[in-house]
C-alpha cells in the first residue's frame, strides 16, 4: 500500500520512473476507476459535510428574509432598471415579499413520509456520490477523445491501459478538499486544475509514446473541437429559429 | 442457469474491455440468444433496483400535491392578483388551468420520483434495451461490413449485447438521488467500440467510425425531424397570428 501511495505521489511530481511503475501494474483500467472514485470522494468530503449540514438544519425564516433584503439592496445599488422603479411597483414588490416569506414557512412545514433528517442524509450522500460518478464519466469521455487524437498524431495505446494511465490527472484534484474555504479554496482549485492538466499531458506522452508537444496537442484538441462544435451548433440553432420565426 | 452465469461472467469481463470476453461471445454457439438473455436479466435487475431507489426518493420529499396547493393559496394573496382580477374576470380560471398543467409537466421534466413509472420499468427497461440493441446492432453491422468488417449479424449482435454490461452500474440507483450522468452511456459506447473492433477485426479508426456512424445517422434524422417540426410549428404560429 505504501508503495502504491509512493508511486502515486511521485507521478504528481512528474517522476518518469513512477509513470513506468504505474503502467506496469495489472488491471490498470480498474485501478483508474478506483483512483478517480477515491480522489473525487475525498476531495468532495468538505463540500459533502457542508451540504449535509445545510440539508439537515431547519429552515431559518429570518435568514431567508435577510437574504431577500440583501439581494434587493444589491439590485437597487447596481441595477439601473431597479433604480428607476416606480414607487407603486416597489410597494407591490414589498407586499409580494410579505406573502412569500410565510409561504416558505408553510412549505417547510410539509412533511415527507420519511423523517427530514433521513431525506437530507439520502440527498447529501446522493449528490456526493453523483459528483464522483460524473468524474468517472468525464474521465472516460474525454480520455476516449484524447486517445483518438493521439492515435491520429502517430501514438498508440490500448484503450483500457490509456484510460488507466491518464487517471493519474485526478490526484492534484485533492486540493479541491479545501474548495469551500473562501478565496484560498478557489485558488487551490485552480492550482489543482492546472497541475492536473500537466499530469494528464505527461501520462498521454508516456502511454502513447508521443513527444511532449504532440501530447499537449492531443490533450487540448478535443476541448477546442468541442468548444467550436458548441458555438457552431448555437449559431445554427439561432439562425434556424430566425428563419422559421 | 449456466447460460445466465456464463453471460454474466462475459459481461463482467467485457466491462473492463477484455477482448477475450468479446471473442468468447462471438465464437459461442448462440451469440444472439446469449446476448438477449444477458440484456433481459440486466434490464430486470436494474429496473428492480430503480424501483426501490425511486420509492425511497418519493418517501424523502414532501408531497408535491400539498406543495402545489400551498403555493396556489398564497398566489391568491399576492398584491397583483386583485388588480389582474379587476381587469380580466376570467383570469382565475385560465390561470388555474395553466397552473395545473404546469404541475403535471414540470415535476416530470425535472425528474420528480414517480413510483408507478419505475414499476412499469420492470417490463419497459429490458424491452427498451433489447430494441435499442437490435436497431443499433443492425446499423453497426451494416457500417462495419461496409468498412471491411468480417463478422456476421449474429456475431455482431452477440458482442454488442456485452455493451449493455455498464448498465449494471444503474444498480447504484438503489441509493436515492444518485445520478450516474453520462457514465453508463459513455462506457457502453466504449464497450461497443471494443466489441466491433474485436469481432470485425477492424483497425482502430474504422472501428471508431463503425461505432459512431449509427449515432450520427440517428442525430441527422433527429435534426431533420426537429427542423421539419419547428418549420410546421412556425408556419402554424405565423398562420395563427395573421
């Protein structure tokens, strides 16, 4: 176990021998799945805990009222449309809020067949697991596209081995554990993302035999192609709507 | 029983892209029957787990009818309600009709748990999987042969039945609110790719095309149908306005 952890740590600092060691391990694809799941679950622990607490605590009406007031203040401060609002419209909005707050209170009183705490626990665990499973889905989808480009650029690797190798990119994502910390969390998340991309490029290079330049191209080409496709589809959709309507 | 166990074992190996599993299915005595058995068993098992998960989800959320009635009661107290009523006396009836219609559609659109629908899945899930398998299998076979593949239709259907293996991940829906996202679909497509590549002895590039062309064909048909539908709708709207 300590040998495995040591190998994984050394892949993060881009040690060539560690990548070779990882590649030689049996059932690389299964190891990749486990690695992505474990790291995603660990990285999401704090978010899970915060989410769970929010789900389990009772509805705080005063807090909701405060939040609504704060958002209104922000709108009046920054939104020109709100600043020019007629006094009658503003009065109507205030009266609407007077209705909405007790409505939220009544809605919060509606009971589910299972106790609120059990439902909250199910919801929290469900979101936590779903995020980890999405990470596995994203890893497979993007990995398959990168492998196509890598093959087109002259590299070669078997699909399961390739996916197992590039799963290493997820390790720097452990920095996401501190994601909910204000300011620092976002910064660490960004560092984890960039570091993860660097590990991905290295893993592509090792598993397909491409040089670093081509490996960078293989990693970024699917992202660029997908972005262009999305823009193209949006333009086509809007054009079609203009023609039809 | 041995057939079912054998199919499960092949499905498990296929999940991890082991080419031997696909080759084993291709060379088996009856790949279509074996594949169909696997699909039906997987379909029924995941539908049962989905039924349990959906029931737990339903029991974890407040009654939607009560929410609907509570919101409506407060809408009647909104300051704008009386003003609208003065200007359009028949507004409440029209509003209530649309409100009810919205509550019929939106919870369903946003995935509110529906135990009845989950129960029908015990029949519809294996049926849907089998229909998808047959249509995709036929198209993939035609494209693979066109691209120089060597397997026959029953061998192709056999290996593509193994692409249903990732559906077992839907067993996780036993836990309420777990969403698998694109995982099952992507994994299934990758299994289909390995299956077509192995059975038809195609190069990686041709196998990618054979795997994706049925989807691209489906996409083109969908886009054409959407264009036609929106053109008819647009013409109807214009006609109505004029």
